[in-house]
């Protein structure tokens, strides 16, 4: 990958890892897949609302956002106000989160961290740390309270069938044009049929129809990285570098490139019904009301780099950024 390009990304967790986490792992004190013997918890600080936030999920009516330095933010009023979680046991960057109801949720991040909450994100416990591996996790998806999948650096796929008490690594076959399975898997999303998809580098998508145990590659015709994806009514939409956005309405057999009118990289997608929202660098906001077939681009006046989003039933959007949550915006 081009170093200059990578330095602009928010899965720049990846950059931090590739060029800086070696020194961090050397000082880490957590054993692989075991209870950590000593961890530095996330600090509860006044400026937490300005932390870089990277993912958002709904826990019933509550929204939970995760990000840098183990910051977890909670909102019980559709994003009008946010507060920091009471207790997070690690201060590592958290890249992804998934909830199955208003109480049970998981978050993943650097040093192979997997955290679990049973109270809607107020307090968290460590289920897994693997600092010695130097393989951060970028995304997590749970189908129910027992079955979940986490993915990360160099084709790392972890599967649990007991709510995260134990995780088993699933070895992937090499991609069609490669000798080893070494793609970085950057996001996860599931469709209405329960199929799970992972977005990856080199324009690749991976599809699992058995909750993460077996995977096959889907080629899109694109050669850059896909950072994010969603399943809409009858289609899959994925996006990434330099405004690239692709859509498939036939289970990945064919992919159409959708004109976004922008070269700013797309970092997050959200969907509700046929409405699809994409956000990205340089204040990019893209809106679709036809399942992702067409998008209307807008640029925020503040050109704030956006990282993730969620859509509300009333048509408003919750936006996350490098500088924390952004005030709800009408669509």
C-alpha cells in the first residue's frame, strides 16, 4: 500500500499498528487468550467527547460508540448528549462494536482485544488479549448472544460459539491471486439472510454462510481497499479509498461502481430500509434513498473528517469523527 495514502485513513489503526505498535506490544503485559495480569484502563476524562471515534452500534434505544484510548461513549437520547462509560479495562484503540440487544455487546481493537459488556456498555470486561501477536482486530459481529465473529490484520478470523468465553481462529485459504491469506479484513456486516461479509484490501470481499466458519472470496473488479459495507434491501454496498463505492444486487456475482462525485475516502456506511448514508474524509456526506443505486454528495462546511454513522427512524443521522460525536443532522 502507498504510505502517503494510508496516512489519510481511519482504519489508520492499521497505520499505527504497522509502523508503531511493535514498541507497544513489547511493553504489553497481557498473555495470549488469557486474563491479563496487568492492564491500564481507559481514563475517564472531560475531553473524552473529543476523542477519535471509530464505530457505533445500537443497544436497544441507546447508542454506543467506541474509539481511541479505550474511550466508550453512550447516548440515551439519540445523540443529543453523550457521556463516557463507567469502566473500560484497556486504553487501546477500539475499532469495532456489536450489540445483540440492549445489554449484551462486544468491542474489539488493538493488541487483539475483545471486550464484553452485559449492561449496555456501562462497564466492560476483557475476554481476549493477544498483545504478543501484534494483530489488531478491526471489526466484530454477533448474530446472537452466543455466536460471533471478529476479524483483523493479515486475514485474522476468530469465531466464538459461547458468547466470547473462547475464540477459535479460522484459517483462510489464499485469495485467487495470492499465495498466502494475508489480506487485512477491515469491516463486517450481515444481510437479512444471515450471511456475513467482510470487506478487505485489493478490492476483495469475503462471504460466509455459516457464521464465520467457512469463507469464499468475491472479486469486485476494484483494486483498492474497502473499509466499510452494509446490506440494504436486496443489495450489498461497500466503499473505501478515494470515494470508491460499489454495489451488488445479485449476491456478489456482479458489482457496479457507483459515482459518488468525490475522491474523498469513505470511512462509514449506515442503512435503514432503502436509505443509505455514507460518510468520509474532508466532510464528505453521501445520501441515497434508493438502496444505494444513486448518491447525492454533500461536503460539510467544517470539512470535518467523519469516521462512522448511524441512521435514526426520524431521518436524522448520528455522525462520528476524529473529534468525537457530531451533532445529529437532518437528512
